[in-house]
C-alpha cells in the first residue's frame, strides 16, 4: 500500500559513471568479456545508429540552450531496460546501452593512450564478431530497415573484409594506431597500413586463385 514511500534503489550505472576513468575502462573491458558473440555483433549495429542519435540530441540541446548529457542517456537506457518486459525492447535497450558505454569510453580515452589501448582491445572484440551479422541481421526484427541500411553492402563481404570494415568505418578512429589493431590484422590476414589513412588502417586483399 505504501510502496511509494520505499526508497528506490539507485541505478548501479550511476556509481559506474562516477568512477575514475581507469576504473570505468576496466569495467567496460570486463563487461564486454562477458558478452556473447551475437550481442557484440549487435553492439556494432547499435553504435552506428547511436552516433546520429547523439548528434541530433546535441543539436536539440543547443537550440534549447541546454546541455546534452551522455551520462543521462546511459541512465535512461538502463532504466528502460530494467522496466521493460518484452523481448524486442529488452534487446534494443541493452544493445544501445552497451554501445553508449563504449561511446563514453571513446570520449574519455581521446587524450589517454592507456585508455585508448583498452578501448582498442574492446572494439577489436566487437570487430571479430562482425561476420555474425551475415546471419543475424537480415531477418532481425529488433532493428528497423533504416537502421540496417549501414550494413547493406557490408554483410555480403568476405569474413576478413567484414572485420576490416568494423575497424575502418564502424568504430572510433582514435584506436587506429593502437597495437591491438596490428594484432587483429595479423589474425585475419589483413594488410596493416602503418599510421592509418583516411580510409582506415587495415584492408583485405583476397588471395589470388591458383593458376590452372
């Protein structure tokens, strides 16, 4: 009867967002270590769609003479994830939450090489899972058609090329010079461009067919 008088439990992500940068980066690293491959693949989709959402929110905030807070967006996603019960929205809020947490790490790692390398390791794990989208994305009902459009051509690529796309076009440019990228390139037989360029630090050159 008097449940409204009970003190609400604080959203656990508030404490995480208040933690120091190194602790936050380690939390994200451990979080992604525990995610399955399919979820990491969908984080790639969420991240691509998150960027224009954030841009739109920042524009609205400027027009209203207010400030956009990524932390508030993260808390809102977490609260909605906690309160929803249907499977589609549960997955949708979770994928956007994980991608927003990564995006926040991107912003705080821009001036810290140590955090940049942690971010690179996390994103390389996401890139390794990009090939799963070939089977996961076409018939997925969580993502709308306009949200899948970023991947129309990419899902037809060969597996190494999909991994390269996730690095060159699907994630943050700030990680391009990290040793983790070179390691990933060696793992998938990608050509690593030292220093990277405008098109990204890795590329896939299909092997030539054996002479007849």
